[in-house]
C-alpha cells in the first residue's frame, strides 16, 4: 500500500477518508488538532494523530516517510504544509482556492524533486480540467465561460442558500479579487460584479464574479482566447444581499464578524446540488461554433451515510488526482496544473466517476 498522510479532518477530510480507505491501496494516516473531528475517522479504522498543523516541525515529522501529503486544511496553512512536503520528498495536493497561497506553492515547486498539485477539487479543480478539454476541440477560441454553484435543493431563507463547505473559503470567494481574460488581456476584476441571469432545466439562476475558481487556467489560455471568466451560481437575489453585507456594511473588511453572522444564521445542509455549466465558442472547420456542458451532482450515500454533493465532488476531485499521480498519469515533478490532467482519464477514475 502507498503511504499517504491527510492533514485536516473537517467535512472534506472526513469524506476523503471514506473514499480512500475503501480502496485498500493507501496506508492512510489522518492528522488534525481537534480530537472531536478525529473521533469519527478513527471509528472508520484509519490511523489518526492529534497534532498542531501550524507548527512546521510537527508537520514535517508527520509527512516524513509518506509518498503523498494531502492537505484539507484552511488556506492559511498551505505554505507550511507545502514547504514540509517539498523538504520531506512527498507529492503534495491541496484544495485551496486562495490565489496568494497557490502562488506560494508554485514558487516552492521550482526545483522540487516531487510534484506539487494545488487546487484539486471542484472549482478550482475539475472545472479547469473540463474547460481545457473542451477548448481542444476548437481551431481558435473566442469565449470560455465557466459557471459552478453548490446550492441547497430546498432553499428557504432570504439568501436562498445553506452553508455546505468552508465558511472562510466562501468569504474569500466573495471578497477577494478575481482573474479573467478580457479582450485578450489578463485582468483582475471585482468579486460580486458582472451579474447575469440564466436558466437550466427550467430553474432560474444568477451568476457573478467570485475569486479563485479559475485556478491557473488564465495563465494556460492567455494569448489563445479572447474572453475567459468564472462565475459562481446562486438562486436569484442572493448576490444583492451578499453585496450589501460585504460592501455597504463593510463586513468584507471585518471577516471574522461576517463569518460569525453566517455560521450563526445560516444552517448547514447535506441536501444540496452541485451545478457545473461550461460554454466554449470559437472556430471549428471554418465556422463559428459553440459547445456547452451542463451537469448536476446531488448528495449521495457513502458507507451508509449521507454526504453533501459539495463534499463528494470536492473530495472526489483530489482523490482522483492522487490516484492519477499514483498511476503515472500526471507529471511527477514540479508544479502541476489541474488542466494537465486528461478529462477522459479523470472521469474513468474510480473517484472521478462521481462526476461522470
């Protein structure tokens, strides 16, 4: 079995454990500083370690001897864990959507003996693999539009939203700057802007700019596409309320207060749906052509327990990338972009099949 250390035992970490432990291919150890989070993972039969994951020496000792180091920790721990993985000779994977943290991982990858694969999940993650594969069908590109949302199946509050994953990550999406290619130039744009409306399967949605979902795709497609953007999907009316909180009440500058408000007021749910919608246009055989991909993934049961769609899609994304590395289907050294993974291989993978 391949030794793997999973750092972080939160909602996504627990889902990763459920997916990996059943394969029999990984000798899995899970580390977290919270014994309450570790308890259900230990009950699954996985080896658990209580540790301070903000301490570089502790993290290095945990990673030592493992082939893979997988981070399901908050983005602010990314530099510590990635640096330890490089120093200990382990392949590194994370789920961060934070742009600054990813730039740090990229700098650490220069000259590394192993691979560093950040942003493995849904968005960033699978969405980049999908969009990049779609662009290969075109002789030249005009527009690439990527839309992703994790939504409650039964919205009941004014926001028409329930918490389904990291609140810190959600706030980052709503507050940090975004990347896009506009008229052929790489630019930064404001989160919560450029709102649009669309419908799918008879349901109305809105979409607006959020940070981090593009991953490295702007760099990959710069000079090849006229316009490239990523937007988060919500039910109509959500953006206006969030913009009032973030901008008008200036809670984007007091994020801990915003986090307390959201977690105290908006319940979590496992009854959710992940929506993926990508549209690419460009020239094919001398004609302007458009192709679209739409997919909905719902919550489902693993090992007799209901997991949310965002848990499953995020965990499946990173597990599939680990599997592909183990099989030799990804570069084994340096910085690895999500879009370097082959879409067919990803969807055929035992974890990637959750998207198929």
